[in-house]
C-alpha cells in the first residue's frame, strides 16, 4: 500500500481482498469485496464478480456520455500521514505495508488531531446493520429483511433489487456500504431506489442512534480491533482438543493460553500491568469478569476492549500447573 | 488460503472478457502497478479494475 493514493482509492482496508472498478479519471464506479466475522470469503462469489464486470462495463459506457470527474486532490499515501511518518522515523518503513495499516494510521492521526471519537471504530457497516442482507450470488438483490429492523420498518422485502443509493447506481454490497459508512453513527437516513416486480420504488431507510454498533464477536475479525484500548496486555491461542481433554476441560470450554505478555510497542505498560496482577506466561485463561462464552481468542480480545473501562478492575480465573488461580487486574487506559 | 485463492478467483472472473472488444474490457491492475494501468486505461478509454489483496 506504500504507493497507493488514499485520496483516490478508498475501500474497507481491513479486507484481505477488495476490487475497485473505476474510470481512469478517479471516479469509482463500483467496489467488490466484503465479509463478516464468520469467514473471510462468505460474501464473495465468482458469479457475482463476473456479473459486476459485465454490469460495470455498462456503468462505464453510461458515464462516458456525461463524465463528471472528481475534483483532483493532492496525492496522499500512507507515508504522508504524519502519525505514520513519525512512527517509521523511529523504526523503519515496513517492507510490506498492509492495507489494514491505513485504518490504523488514520486513527492514530485522528487521535493526534484530537478528532477521534469512540464512534470512529464503526467503519464500513454491513447492510445487516440496517436490517437487510444481500444475495451473495446476486449482490444487489435483498436476501433477507430482519423483522422490526429499520429496513423492515421502511418496507423493504426479500427479493427487492437495489438499483441506487443516494442517487448513485449500486451493484454490490460494498457499493451500499460506501453510503452507509457516510451515515452518522448517531442516526441518519439512506435513500434507496429499488425494483420490485419490475416496478421502481423509492425508499428511505431511517437509521436510529447507535445503528452502526456491533458486538465484540461481529467486530473481532477486524485487524483494526488490535489498536483499540484498553488492552489486557497478554494474549495467545486456545488450547487444542487434546490439551483440554488432558486437563479435564470440556471440549467447548473457552481457553486462552498466555503465550505473550506485552513488553514492546507503544504500550508496554499493558504487559507490566498484567504481570503486576500475577499473570504469567503459560497460564490458561478460563474466564474474566465471570464470563467465558467467547468463541475465540480474538473474540475475548475484542470483548475486553469494548466492555472494560479504565479505572475498573477485572477478576480473572486461570489454570496454572493444573490448579485454578484467581487474580484481579486493574484496567488501565 | 483466502489470500492465495481470491486473486485466482478474480483472474478467472476476467477470462470471459478476453472475448470482448478491447475497448470494453476493463484494464486490469494489482495494487502495486495501478498508476501505470490507470494511465493505460485513460489513453484507451477503458474502465480500470484493480485488485487489492
């Protein structure tokens, strides 16, 4: 990503795969690529990508009749983000700058500029946040509408085909996400033109305060999660099925083997705090604050960041050398 | 696995376009060489398809 102009090429940088279909003048026609926490490729389909390319050519032909090039902006790469530039002065520019590092750098800059708010974490919301899902094979078609959701209250139905959002032709899920991303987390509206039974209809989905928020599990796939605070200061993988069996733990029990305690980076105090509480490498975390229903280590990590507050303490139940140990850890900012 | 498979999926999706007139085919670029591809797309009046992975 080192040379990518961030004023032109915008997409959900947390994704491992993303496609832009655009005009050389900088107009983005369509995007392809999205996901949820259940898998990296569950929202992708080869048939849908082929269809996007076919329909996208039609978008290009229509645009060529009355082009409206975007106002050119100065070229801006990740290396032009002052917070990232300052960081790489201390260390060095990584050989490979990953896409997700752009989100991290922009957040770091927003913190430096004092423009960061906790709502800044709710990026690229899926249509399910508004109450509808799209057909993976035909991604402009609504697959489901959740009862009682904003989409349901608007009158959207399964089978409706979304033709445009806020007046712009859309063909894919991230095309719609682009416009959802621009609706305030405190509430707003999205105008959709849909087709039902061959007839066009206009709908306005009203989105209430907090509509962008998702739980720790739904957020846990985002690399962006690791930048959020507070941080427990330790982490590691789950135990294998054999390891659980040897320790007499249920096969579906949550476990996290403490493989590392943070001693590096911007916040080594997180690791010192964990050590001070009595956490050691090799400990097995069984529960925290009386909870243990996490599906993965990253689910726990996201839960900690979303639900714990600096100044509180959290009780942890650990297994050490086959015996249960309880520790209380302060949560630090 | 996803990182390996998805670019292949994108390339497979492009195959049908090899049969279309050149002006209708999107010019293809990986994120690493997109500015050259963008210049090519501009001179040929073609849409540009970029794959980031």
